């Protein structure tokens, strides 16, 4: 029996109701825009903007707290109540914004988004590991802030906190691109 004959029998066996079975078509990935990893400097400026937000929130929370009680006088072990509130606001801001919206206000401003590294939805566990444990490691000692430089030199632009949280930061696709042409009068007009 020749190889062609075997193939013909296999094709006949796959036929049902007069139609040949086919494998499902792969997803149309051309319709989706490609994702690009966000580089170090874009992430740096977004983080600085977020720090301004966190400092402002801490000023509001601690300002109200100082009216109610002297937060620096209340200690729990080696931690002051003011330090606990400051940490809770900071870690809470980054964690909640990242989980619920996928980006903080700084990332929104610079067109960045946090996504899960694998092809799945971002979970609370991912966000907690990225924003609390990862940032705590970065900020625990002065020299550990240098670990953020991993973003600049890794090919997938993932820092230590991204790897801990199984996340990556990507550039958001632009919503629309407007083409401009010059009219006969010299004025620019959108197309």
C-alpha cells in the first residue's frame, strides 16, 4: 500500500456529514496590537509622579491623625503609628490601583500598564507580591534601591519586583493616531 493511499483512507475517516473535520483556526493575533515593554526611564518618571501622590495622601491622612492624637508618640514595638499609617497608604495605593485598574496614576500619565507575565488576568496575589513584598525588598536598605536598575539591563525590562509578582509593565497602545496634512493655504489639517 502506498503512502498516498493511506492518506486517502485517513481523510475519508475524518469526514462527517459530508464535511471534512478541520482544526479550529488560530486566534487572529493580527487584530491585536503588539505589546512593548516599558523601559527604565518611563517607569522611573511614572514612579516619581506616584511618589508625589503618595506623599500628598500621607499628608492628608497624617495631618488628620495629628489633630486626633500625636501619632509619633504612639509606638508598637519599634514602629510608630505614623510609620504604620505611611506604609499602609503607600503599599495600599500601589496594590489597589494596580489590581483594580492595572496602573497607578503615574502609569496612566505616562501610558504604562501592569499585566501578568503569563497570558492570564492579574490576581491579588500577583499585586501583593509585586507591590508589597517586591517594593519592601527594594526599599529595605538604601543600596537595594539599585535593584531597580535590573529593569534597564534586562531584555524583557522586568525588575526584581516584577519577577517576584510574575508581572511586566507594557506601553499602552495609543487610542488613535491622527494624520496631518498641509493644506494649500499652509495650515495643518487633520485627515
